[in-house]
């Protein structure tokens, strides 16, 4: 990266530095202080508090832009898992398409019909589309909400068919352990909403690819990231 520019010491940072810090925090299990240390090693002086503000300000924006590329698939997998927040049990609802792209997540207090209906409606509003098939586990709340919100869509209720959604929870569990849990429901929602939009695109199914194909695919995804963050064509400084 070279020596640090004097501009790094002020309040104005190059956009590529901002996007790189946001990417590091959401892509890897790194704290703000660890990202600060990595940037310092590269000659960029930035405080962990500044990185925290960048993640709050730009994380969701970047995640939303990534979710719009490409259009989601027509087969949705829905699942919910419990999360402990300040000793209280909450439920993390998640929807992914057949390619594993996370469509949306929602932290709620319950896993009843009202919660399922709210998540269905949020999904339709967020994606601005209706799927061909919805796959869920045997939770009856899904069936009741499905009949109200999208009765014309085929609903497949079978635990064995929903591995796609269940597997998508694993990175969240890893990050939850690294962060030693979430401190509030609102904080969990904000972080996971951005995390589920930024991290999965950089986790292709590598075991199905040769090494050259994997590198080519990752280059395509980095190019998309540069377009989303407005750093395409800029010189690399981070």
C-alpha cells in the first residue's frame, strides 16, 4: 500500500479505504480493533471508532446493493433459529434462494403465526417479487402465514428439504461466537442484516470448483464489490 498519506490523519478518507474496512469487518470474524490493526500494518491510520461508524453508515447500503445483483431465484428456503441476546431467547428468521443467496433476515421475539406472516410480507416487499416455491420445515406457523400472504405459491413443508436455509445459519453462528454474543435485538438486526448481504457473496461453494475457476469467480465478485462501493477504476490504497 505504501506510506500513509497525510489525508489519512484528517476526517476525509479515500472511499477505497472506507470500503475495504467495511469489507474486512463483515467478511471475516474481525473486531473493529483488529481491522484498525490490519490497516495500521498497511500504513493507514484510522481509529476503531471511525471504522465502527463506517460500518454503521455504509454496511447496510452496500448489502442492499449486493442483494439487488443478481435477481433472486424463484425457490425460497425459510428457516428460523434461536439466538441468545442478553440472556433472552430471540428468533432469527432467514430466507435464502436455491443458490444460497440470502434474501433477508429478521430478529423477532416469537416463532408463531404473526411472526411468520410478518417475515413473509417483509420478504415480498424487500425482494419485490413472489417465488415459485417456498420450502420450510414442519413449523405450522409457516403454513398459516403462507395461506394468508401468498396462497398461490407452492409450499413444501419438509425438514429434509430445507438444508439450504439451515446451512446458511452456520456463518452467523461462527460470527456470534467471535463477538461473544449480541448485546441487543436492534444491534443484532443491524449487524446481521448487513453481514448476511456482504459475507455470502464472498463464500462461493469452493468445493465444487477447480482452483482456477474459484479465482476467476472471486475476481468477478470483487469487481461487483468495486461497482457497488464506487471504487471501480480507483487506484488501490487499502
